[in-house]
């Protein structure tokens, strides 16, 4: 198993008790519940509440081994995986396999401008979430001591690029943080004057949702004080600024000291490595195409899943439930010794915007506001890995709801 995210972990867990030896390889020693990473970035949750050590999750699976290292290549003819940077200092090791599951996930795409990443970090990892939390909280601290009004305004301006679920959730949380949580704690800077801009190249937020829900999300965001800049592609990002160019308009520079990237998706580099090893091509997002049973064409012993693949004949969203179902399917295929077509069962989608604010589709029924928010809470508590994490997160959310507090606001990287 390559990758300890939703797909890889669910595949490994699905083989617990089976007559097989499992080796799970990941460059991190923990599973991250990525849908809640933005709450770490905005101080709602601490890192240990959304992450669980892989060894702890798999501790009862006596025939499952966890290897901390980075997979850098595949030899499909010899059936070995190349792992580098092992924790004992060993530079390279080859791990043999009979059957291989690759679930490398994805990262955000900067559309050919990777130099923007240093100014507009993405939110796809625990390290990234903690770094963003430092940036956001440090911006408020800088505004508190800044005497120049224009410079203070720049520190209090937050730009989120991309109005998909992560961008919408991030913008709503930053707005709540500045407008409802911090204003009683700062003396010189009025955090209620914080500007949160959600910039989107397309004509509406949450483009993957029905238009009615997109409109509801936009209305709820505005009620929190978020400014939507739709049909405004980003054309440049630098130290302290974002340039946008609205359709039919002139290029505009926004002075902002905190920029967060949540636009576009690109497959893990593992997809390209797997494609190269099998003589296949990747698509524009770097994904490799697999058969309907999730096997790599020409290699029935290799299954690939999650955001790094496209499934022949199916259009699947890049969300956690898809990877989870594919992980279970991969485990069932290995247990049975046969390959069956994968079918995704869409149970719905939910995106939270803020306190008592959310939108979504559940069992084909659109939901908004408080009902959607409560459903979102329940679903995420249920999907969290580990009873302890469920209790901790539920307790933290209950406290935050009652007192409008956010206790995980420690700056680590100053």
C-alpha cells in the first residue's frame, strides 16, 4: 500500500484479518483527516485532533507493517517499489510485492506558476495547515503594532484564491475569526475591519453544486463579511499583493499580506511515476487512467485510486468519500482474488461556511443553513478516525459554539 490517506488507509484496514501480509508506506507517520485541516489553520482545532498515528490506527492488524519513507519509483516487471529517505538514514530500499495499491492523492495546481507557492501556500497537509495558522495569526499581531494605516489594512486583508469547498470554508472561518472572535482581545487593531476576499476565476462559488446552492453559499458568505470576487482570474501573486484581471475589466492589484491558495487540483507525482513505469500517459491534471476495476491497464496486480486517477467511463469528484469507497473496493478485490468494476455511491456533499451556515446535497435533497450545518457536523464526527479524536473534536466544537472561542491559536513558527 502506497499512501496513508483515505484510500490507502481504508484499503489496509479492509485487509485486517485476511491471510495476507500488508506493508503500508507513507512519508508521514500519521493519517490526516484533510477535510478539517482548514480548522487547524484558523485555530478551531489542534493538529492532534485531526491526525492519528498510522501505527495506532493499525495496531490490531498484526500482519500489517508501516514503513516511514518516500516512494520514488516503481518497477512493474520485477514487482518492486523503490523507497527512499528511510528514518534510519538508509537512502534507498526496494520492497517486493505480489499486489500493489497506490493511493498518492493530489495537491493544488498553480497553473504553471509554481513560484507563487511561496507567497500563497496551499492547504493540503498538516504542516501546511500549521504554517498557515502562523501566517494568519501573525497578520493580526502585526496589525496590532503597525502605525501606518495603509500597512495595517494590508495586514488585515486576507485573500483566498479558489471558491471550491476548501476556499469557501477557509474564507468563512477567517471572517468569523476576525469579526466575531478576536475583536475583544486586541486594543489597537480593530479586527472587525478585516477584509476577507474570496477570488474565483469562474462565475460562481461552489461551481460543482447546483446553482441554487451556489447562490445560497454566496449569500451566507456575504453575511459573514466575505467579499466575493467572481470571474476574476489571478494573474500574479507576490510579496504582499495579488493581481486579478476581471473579465472585461482592467488588471487590479490587491494589497494583502496573507494569501491562501485553494484553486485547481493536480495529481500526486506518483501518478506520473506509475504512468511512466507502465508506458501510459497522464491527463492535464497529471492523473493516470485506470480500468473500471481500478487496475492499471496491462497490470491486473496493480490497483490505483483516489485523486491521482481517472476511472475509465466514470466522472468522479475529487472528494474523500470516493477515495474511501475505492479503498474498501481494493481490499475486497484482494480478499476475493478477483477484480470487479468499481461503482461510486454518491451519498451527497456538504460544505460549511461558518457558525450555523452550510450548504449541501444529501440523498439528492438540497439543504442549507442550520440543517446543513448540523448534518455537516454529524458526518465529520462519524468519519473521523479514532474514538478519542471524535470525543476531542466534539468537545472542542461544543465549547467554541457556546463561547465563540478558538483555543488552538498558538503561533509556533515565529
